[in-house]
C-alpha cells in the first residue's frame, strides 16, 4: 500500500505540493513504492514557522515538567509502534531491520531523556554590583527554531522540552537566561 505524506501545519495536512511530488521506492524492490510525498516550498516553510511561532506563545506558558510529559507520551506512541516503524524504515531506506529497530529505540530513548530535562531547568543566583540586590537567572522558552539535517538522519524532528539542547520541530525549542532583580532579604541576627 502506498501512503501519501505531506506537510502538517497548525494541525492540518496540506494536500498541495508547490515543491512537487516525490516518489519513494523500496531500495530492495524498486518497483515497490513505499510513499508519495507532497513537497512544500519556501512559502510552505514560512507558513509552518509562523504557525509554530503562534503555537509557541501558549506552549511557553505550560510548565516544563508538563511539556516533558507530552514528550513522554510521544515516546510511548513510538514504542507502541516500534516494530511497524522499523519495518517502514527498512522498506524506505533499505536499512537492515535490526538497525532500524535500534534507530527507533534511539527516538524512544531521546523522548525519555527530554522528559527528565523538564525537571532540570535550573536558574542561577549571580553576584550584583549593587548593594542589597540579588540577580537571578532562569531559563525561558524563546521561540521556534529550524534545523536542516542530512538525509541520513531519519528522525530530524526529535522532541525537546525546553533546554538549549532541544532539537528542531518543537515550538518550545531553545532557552535563554533571563535576569530579574529582587531585593536581598536581611538576615535577623
């Protein structure tokens, strides 16, 4: 069965193919078509970035541990479909099945890793030049990022929760230190 894949923007599939169509054959059986891809173009990319930017505003208000649990659910979905995904990888790129299983497991492990990263978004207290002041830094989502990966990387949009090490494809990718001044409490002696 041939599956058609297309851009997914703002939760809706785009059936148009302004960048053309790509037929993906099985490298072991060139007469077998694995998928038909409807390709986007530069305007599709810009539209996707705008939709991700609009989603990021609300997503940034969600606490990092909750975002981590969303990534965990994604990992569980991948785990529940591990064998089917590995078979698809094997059909699509000709990778041995055992290697495909390992690649799918890497996605599961990455999701588990970023689940725990949501709890490790520590800030810092830094010295101030001003008397009776303390400076605090904390990490905050800063927006959308896009990363171009090689065709040999089959999972270019691995999830991240909120740290600088996050990968593309997520509206909460990236963080920056922010500074907030707060009066220093005097200790009672």
